[in-house]
C-alpha cells in the first residue's frame, strides 16, 4: 500500500515549521484533518509547567469510530504523565521516578477521555511507576481493567546519563554525552545504556505481540517518549520526525500481521484543564 506523508503546522514551533507524518492506507480513503482548536488560555497548575494552546494533532479518521474488523488491533499508545524530573530536564531512563501533581492530573484527564471512547479491552504498561500509575488510572476509569506490565515497554536505558540534568551532561559525563549525540543507531551508552537499535527491537516486538493477541480489539499501551518515537519509526520508516511526544499524548496505531499504520498522532486535546511541558522533555533526544 502507498505511503502518505502529511505535514501540519503546529503552534509548538515557529511559524512556517512543519511536522511531517507518514501513514499507510489505501488511496481510496479520504483524508480528514482536524480543524484548528479554539484559542484558549489555561490556569497555571504549577510554576514549572509552561502552558500553551494544545498543539494540532493529526487524525486520519474519527477517533470515536468503533468500526473495526478482526484483521488488525487498534492500539492507543499513551505517554506517561509528567514527572518532576521531566519539568527539571533531568534524564530518567530506567530510573523509577513518580508522577508529580501535574502528571496525576493529566492521567485522570486522559483516563476520562478514553472512558468515553470505544471500549478498551486491555491496558498494558511499562513497569516503571510513572507509566504504571498512569495506566492504572486509565484501567480503573475504563471498566476496572487490571494493568498488564511489560518491561520491554520501558524507556531507553541511558546508562551514566541517568539522574543528570541534561544541560549539565556534557560536563558531568562527557563520554556518555558524546555517545548519546552519536548518529549511529547501534551506539551504546556507557554505564549499561542501550543503543537506539536495541530500544527499537524490544519495544516494537512488544507492541507486535500485543497486536497479535488483540486483533479486532482496542487496547491501551502506556509507555515513554523514546519508546513511542521508536514505534512511530516502525510504522513510518521513511517518514520525517513526528515531533515532540508530550506527556499523556494519545497516539493511535493499527497493527495487522506485518503492516503498521498510524490513525492519529500527538493528541493532547484532553489537557484543556491543566498544563503540559512545552518542551516534551523526556531525557531521550528522540522523545523531544
């Protein structure tokens, strides 16, 4: 099937910049783009959260559509809520950092949103607390579903960089910082960190297993920014960057036996009563 790249202007970037998004669908399907969201100012929930209007996400179909068949699984991939380390620009990786108050609010809001959409059959999550608590909030709101944890959905292990504020990484851990900035996808990070290739292999394999198990169903997967960018790369190997992966953003994938496609990307329209980090910082350069 042909690939289609869509570029949308986003208020998260300077005027004229473009987010390019790749999706795979038959050419006969009409493309529906979500209209501009109304301009709105929000109440500041905490001093370190920068509030902006929700960025424009893209959608190929109505996200409330329940039209599914048994040939694919619809997987709603959600990034965890905000942590204090996100707000501080501190690298988390495999370190088990909890949600802050803003992150807990975000988890409640995305859970409420998903509870009003087509039925969720199962909820999967990384076993790190920031993802697991977000997932448990969603599971409780969507029919009391028990969360299934999978360590393969963890964020990238960033080795010696973990626990360091990113802006200080070059001074405090120069070798790890140099490896982190390398363009080689097979470059490990000193201190037990993973290459991008290893991250890609483990998280895409996990999502494929989930997709095979839940054909004809709609499931939620809660994970991390670096993971979600790897999943995007699997669905759109020739597409440009999907842009920042914001806390509790909703990203919908369709998985069949071998084909992956993206139904919608980067939707944070549920965060109209709280704020979110404009940076989308997640410690991994591929998560913004």
